[in-house]
């Protein structure tokens, strides 16, 4: 039927239908469900919960210092209150821009380099934008790319510098303590996996990590540091960089696995895969002008590309070998606590394992999706046993592989000398 064949009445009906479609389209526009500002150590984070993904633009203005977030095709219902000022945010305002864009303006007490991360949806948690309002004035970009963050795409845009973590001691070149960086997975707006009884992974792994650090700090010659000591969100590479800033000799990430089959249970231990190492090598080589020194004072800066590749490959190969040896000790120790799901150390491309010169392992303490495992994780005594087992594996590894210049290495040499001397008498 051609347009000419429409009667005036039909034209009116067509106009009404098109109007209804337009109204329906407007109803499907994104909606802000919640706005809140949270503080995490020296950083302040904005969490925007949305009905769905929204095109957004983040930028800064000076004189005075402001951070501006534009959310296209989005509405801000009257019921949503603007969060009060907190941390380095001195004021919050909102307004409407053309094309159904909501503009959020944050007055800042100083110049910042913000970054934004998309997260979710994940279970009961909706789609979120997490804006880190960091006052460090960063110059190096990072990207959060591990799907384990929130079961959805996650891309950080804009620069970031890791917050410094303060180890209990100040590592020295001679007679220093061995430093273990313990990373409690997830945190803050990222709950991790959620068990049948609503136990959140981020909570139990923090408690295990805290217990593990306490065990490490009770051992002469060893000191533990936490990448996060509270319930706040950290990007994956931020966790790695915090370990580097603490001059860690080992990085241990604590998690509680989840799977669709609720009958699956037990623990497992992971180290970096060769494929993951290759992708990280490419990243380091691409950014070698800004790369931090590798352990042993080796730097990629200014190196010929071939030489830099060789140096990095040697460092990564040694790191993976050491990670595997330590992981085998930890896995053997965990076998005494309960069921081990995978009796051999697994390898995967987890982002947090990608430090090319720090032996790194990821411990899946249990399957929180399994009702029995979840019940055990809720028990302080069982969490303590898990921490004891992980510590036992770490201790066994370093008893035989203490880095030069550490108190444990000196003590081991002394024991060997005494034994040798005793054998000659």
C-alpha cells in the first residue's frame, strides 16, 4: 500500500503510533539508580549505579578544580539525592545538558587525574561506573582487564599511579626481612562471588588475608603487607603495583572460586601461564620507557628492543619457575586442610599474576558456590586453618629459597656452616 492510499484517519493513527514508539523509546532511556562517594585510603571514589550501560565522558576543569562526568541518554530521578562532600571532593552539582545528557560536576580541593571503570551487572549488583578521583597527578595509564572483576567488561581510561602501601619494615640491602604482599581479591563495589547463603567473597578473603599477614609477621625474618586492608575497590594492576612499591619478594592473591555446578568443591592454586607471560611481555616492551626497574637493577629503559626482550624473557622465566615451586608447596600444605579440587598447580593469564619479576600465585581457597565450602568459609577457625596452610607452604619455600641479603638467607648459611663444622669434629 502506498502513502497516497492512507485516509486522514489512518494518517492520524500512524501519527499516534509513532508518538507511542517515541514515548516508549524515552522510557527506555538510561536512569541513574544511585550515586555515592566513598573514601578508600587517600583516594575518593564515585559510584554511579545505572539501569544499563550509558555513553559517558569524563574530563577535568581548572580555576577552580573540577571533575565533570557527562552521562548521555540518561535521567536523574528527583528521588536520587546528590552525595555530600567527602575527602577531596568539596561539592557536588548536577544539571541537564542537550540530548538527554546528565552532567555531574565535582568541586575538588586540588588538581586530580580521574579514571573511570565500567562494571557489571553481576548478580544482584547493577551496571556501575566507578570513577576514581585520585589526587596523585598520575602520568602512567593502566587498564583493568580481568573478567573476574565483575563478570562483565571492565576498561579503565585515564592515568593512575598506585597508592603506596607501607610495609611493617623498611627493606634494606643487608639482613632485611622477606616481604610477602598478600592480596585480598575484589572489595568495595566489587563483591566477587556470592554463595548460596549470601556470603560475599570479598569479605571472607579479606579475613583470610589478614590472618595470613598476622602469621607472616609473627615469623622472624618475614613481613607481610596487605594490598587492601579494608572494604574498598582496587583495580587489578593497582594491586600488582602496590606489591612492587612494597618491594615484595612474593605476591599471593586470595580468592574463593565460584562455578555454575554447586556440587564442585575444594581448593586450587594458580600461577601465570606462558601465554599470559607473552602478552605481558608485549605490554612491558611497549611501555619500557616508563617501566619500573626489574629486580636486580635491570631496566628496560633505553635498551635495544631485542636486548630488552631477552632481559624481560629471562626475568619472566625465572619468576614463573619460582612461582611454580612456591605454589606446589602451598598446594601440598592446603591438602592437609581439606579437599584439593585440582591436585596440580594450574596456569592461567590472571592479570594480578603478571609481575615479570615477582613470584606470584593465586589461591582459590574453596568454592563459595558450594554450600559445604561456603559454610566452612564462614567459620573463623576454618579461615585460620587456611591461612596457616598457605603460610606453611610459603615458609617451606623460603626456607630453601631465601633471597640473598635477607635474614633468612643468613640464618640458613649459618645453619649449614654449623652442620659442616660439626661434621668435621
